[in-house]
C-alpha cells in the first residue's frame, strides 16, 4: 500500500529525497554503508508455501504442502508422496501452478453446481420463494400438483443430471432433454427387476415441471432461452380406452345381492356414469335432476383462474336409466348442457345491463 505524507509526497519519493540529501551532505558515510551492505546476501523472497509431515505406514512420514496465495494459507493440503524434504520442496515448486489452477477451477465448478441443484431442490418445495413469485405473476399451483412435481424433480430429474455430470443450467439443452425423453420411454433394468417405460402423456407433464423452472429463470435473466420450448412433442399411439368392461360382466356383478348397499350404489354410479372420485365427494341429493325423462347428476366443479378467482362450472353425469336408449340420452345431455349455458350467459348479460 502506498502512503502519502503531509506534504503530498509518497513514501518512495520521500525515501529517494532523503537518500539524495545524505549523499550530498555525507558521501563518505554513505559509501561505508554501501560497502557494508554488499556483504549481506539479498536472497529474501515472500514465502509461497510451507511443508508439514504426516505419519505414513509405508514411508514412516510423508511431506504435505500448503500453498500461500496473497498472504493467505489455502485450507487444502497436497501430498508430495515422499519423505525426503528436499524432494518435497522441489515437488511443491514444480507443481504449484498446476495444483492452484485445478484448485480454483474446482471452486468455480462447485459454485455453479450448487446453484443448479439448489434451485431445483427448492423450486417446488413447500413455501418456495420461486412459487411465490409465480403466484404474484398470476400462476397458481395446488399442493397436490406441487408435491408431485417436487418428487419428480428430486427423485428422477436430479439423479439423471448428476449421472451425466451436468453442473449448470446452460448444459441442459434441447438435445439433452430429448435424450431424457427417450430414457423415460424405455425400460430400465434395476437390481429389483425391470422398470417399464413411462407413458408419453406422463412424460409431457414431467417436462412441463422442468419448463416452468426454465421460464422462471428466463424472466429473471439467468438464461437466454428455454430448451423445453423446442422439444418435439411425443405422440400417443395405440392408447387403449380406460374403464371399458363388457356389459354382460357388469350385469352379472350388479344383479347379485350385495351385503353393503352403500358400496353397491357407489359402484353402480361409478361404472355406469364414469364419475370421478372427487365428483362423488361433491354429490348432493338436490344434485340428482331429471330433464326430458333423462336423469343426471349435477356436479359443481370449482376451478382457479390465472387471477386466482374461483370459477364454478356445471358437470353432468348420466344416472342409469333402465330400458333407456344411451345414444338418445347422450344427445339429450348435450342439448341440456347447451340450454343451461345459454341461461347462464343470459344471467350474465342482465348483470352487465345488456339484453340476454
């Protein structure tokens, strides 16, 4: 550090001025000092490392080196693989540059590595600051979906990244994600057996969770593009219809006497209407209605909009109509839905002051 004296001069200039004055006033004394100084070796250099010995079974002791950088001792030490101190000194000097380059390079990699996995680990966690920002931007996420997304990131996506040595977000490009798609589609052999591939629709949902993270980073300015946007969508092929049973088998089941009438009624409704479990929970007695001789279950479903406002929609399910024509019931059902939709639009028009 350079110091400034009260008269505005630096230490170096002041020393040089004093030296010049002494030569002018006392040249004999200065020559005597110069002669005396010539006999003193000037081999001082700042210390760059020091050695310490550690016990070793094979060699007795092994010399380890700790390097000093900018006056500070690094926390790591390196083995010189010798018990000869002179050889250890040579090894420490010759390998200093290589070791320090590798050491500081490792710190940079470790930092970016930590940022990548730290964000992935926390993004869908409970009380996530990232999801709070998304919510302020109008994008909400329920707890069930959040837990499912969090489990996928922690148990499947992060292990795959670590296995392939991914250390930062820039390394996750579109080709890498395409290979990940193929990985999820294919069967995998494990110690416990063969794990079947995942369905394309499920993979689409999984990668949507990753895309949400990239969108957040894109808006924050941490990355330039979202690699998920360029992915080619997987096509769903040979997808079989779910919940299809032969009528004869169903009749055989429901024609028998059941010990529990509640179970009988619930199963009858489920298998004849296709109603969901969540919709059964919302069923009410006054929700069973009859329109044009066709029976319906009127289920109200609440959904959250992007603004967070709860909207209600009416969902219909056919109740078994013995002897009825299913196709006719479906046409009447569509007709009823359109009729109710028009009524709803009419009520909204009246609220706004317009003609229904």
